[in-house]
C-alpha cells in the first residue's frame, strides 16, 4: 500500500521525467531494470496527447503507472525505479542537472522511509503468521488431548481375556487407524485408510506417510505370540510396493524369541516392530507417536535393531 500514495507516484513520475533527457536512454537506465516491457514503452513514444503532440516523458510516466497499478509486480517495479534513482550519478545526461540532483536526493530519502516501512510490514506479517501457527498448534494439541483418552479407553475395554478375538482384531484396527488419523490432523503424517489391492487379493490393515516414506501397517492381536510367518506376510506386501515403502508390524501380545534375530538376518531392513505396550504408551502419550516412530526408525537404520521398545524411551 505504501507505493499507492500520491507522493510516491509523483516521485516516480519525476524520476522518469527528469533524470535522463533522451527517452530511449531513459528506458535503458530507468525502466528496463524495473521490468517495463520495451514494446509497450515504444508504443507510448508513438502516441500523441490531446494537443496533438508526442507524449512527454512525464506523460509517459503517468500512463505507465496507470497501466501497472493493478499488476502483481507493481510494488516491485516502483521500488526498482526509486532504488535506481537513489543510485543515479550520471547527471550530465539530464536536461537540468540541478533538477535531476534534487530528484535523486528525494529518491534517497523516500527509499529510506520505504525500506523502514517494508521492514515493519514484514515484521507484522511474520508476527501474524507466528500467531496463526501457534493457534493452529494449540487447536491440534487440544484435539490430541481430546481423542487419545477416548482411544485408550477403547483399547483397555477390549484388553480382557473374555473379549471376542475376531471383534478384538477389528477394534484394534479401528483404534490404530483412528490414532494415526488424530496425528494426521497435526499434519505430521498422512493417513491412508485400510484398503485392498491387487484385484482385492491383498488386504492392507492400514498405511501412513511420514517424512516422504510410506508405511504399511500389519496388526495382530492373537492369544499366541506372532511368529516369523506373520511377518513374512508383511514383508511380501512391502516388497510388492514402491521403493520408498516400509512396514510396521504391530503385535499386541508380542512375538516369538527368534523373530528379531531372523529379521536382522534379512539384508532388507524394512520392518519396524511395535508391541502392545508401545501402543498403550502412545495412547497415554508418555511418548509422542511421531517421536516413537522416529526413534524406532533411527534404531533400525543405525543399529539394525527392528525393535526399540517404548520402555527405553520413557
């Protein structure tokens, strides 16, 4: 808005009209660096005013300002012209050296004020952006604080031995996917709901995207601990996916003792293990889910450890 003022427009007109006597040279030194189209400028030099005379540089300047006033680069163009004038020192090519010097001095003064105002506007925009981001973060935090206790309650309600195994598996998928959906609201990861692929021949319990990588989630809640065959199923799904795909194997009751060692022997380190305790810790938020996944991934990549339990993160 600062470039819309009558004084600023008047200064730009004076710059175009007084600094350089010859129109073509004025274009090269003043208008061209600001991005004014040469063909447009040349068309103005061939126009006449109401008195039937060729447009003066002052009249050309007025038409240029009127033409660019609604252009997205308007402020940038105006700033460039004023800055060019503030650095101008070729007074021998002006028609009136004293008038040109006065215009340059005015340009330097105005440029200083404009730069101060621009810095202030930038500071206000950054403050407004920071305030908006804080408000959004607060809203997301409130949503986490609201949803996680409900999911924990649902998880505890199906943890009893009397719970129907089939129903328990379905509810586990729902709880985990809702957990990921809650973090999707924070824009830290992007969730893909459960789906089937390969002509419906392959069931994907859940999936999400984090840090540019896709993760396929396999969930198990059986009375017995999971074995390597259960993980082989997930490994196959990962191998049949794109190169930037990994797997998360969640087994509430854990896995047999040989599973971790067998995964370590696999040169393709693409499976993270997650226990029922990990899930509960994430639901109570003793460890943030995103931080938990990052730590598990770091342990796998740096130390070839497919399982890094939440008990080591608390």
